[in-house]
C-alpha cells in the first residue's frame, strides 16, 4: 500500500480487504465511501459490528447463528423431532428452511473433509452430532452436504461413523439430481424440494 496513506485509513483498508469479495483495491474504495458517510452512520456501522459479537450466539443444539439459545428453529415444538438434517453451513440451513417443505431438525457441521486444506477427520466437529444421536430421538439422518467431492467424502465418512455407533439410525442423502459441484445454499427451491423428497438411503 502507498506509504502516504494515513495510518488509520491504512488499518481500516487492511481489515476490509480480509472480507470475502474485497481485494485491496475495492477495500480502499469502500473505505473512501465510508469517509463520506455522516458521522452518525459510520458510528452505527461500527456499533453493528461490535454488537454482532455481543448479541449473536451459536445455538447449542444446531450450531446455527441466533440471538437466542436455542434458536427459533430448535425451539419450535411443532417440528418433527426424529429427523435430523445435516448441512455444511448455516446459510444452507436458511436456504433449506425457506422452502418450508422440511419440518424436522437441523445441525450444522461447520466444514467438510478436505485433506488438501488440512481438514481431516479430527478437525471435523462431529461431537455435537454424536451427542445429538446419543439422545436417542433421531431415527433418520439426512445428509444435505452438497455434491462436491469434499461433500461426497464427508458423507461417506459420516455414514460409516453413524453406521458403526448408531446402527438403527437411517442415513439418507439428498437425491443426486443435484448438479455436481452444487452447494446447498445456492440451489433453487424446487430442486431442493425434489432432492429432499427423493432422497436416497446411503449404504
Ligand atoms: Zn438451533
């Protein structure tokens, strides 16, 4: 970065540049735009970022983001308690739930097996899933991890782990009409509805 850029601006640009989709150049543009904002608005933005930490929690049941614990989905007594849908990230859960065709429980895995990125079986957080299955309520586990290579490997790993420890739990996954490489959060509602309806047992 140019040496003549004042330190506070430089610090902000460096932080903004860490956001997805923002390189150093667009971070600089964003910082320049912020400088033109009225002071009250920049303060509100700063407070908003600060409040994220203070007022947003991880739901202890599903691992999703929420202002309450448990989150509204896990706290909903109307939802089926014997079906658990495992998704990779929280936004996949949002996409799935928006459709309104799935009325069971969710859990967020938080990552996929990716040996090249040093994500191995140990760094995958399966403890929450194991604890949930140990409660004995779940009869079917639906894997909605997507159709990428990492998702396939992770699905196989989970299938084996659950098969060994909880042999009575049915493990299924979304039907394979999903285009290869698709991530659940980017799927359209109808594709999702159908792939859930025609989900397949994972042997
Ligand atoms: Zn929850």
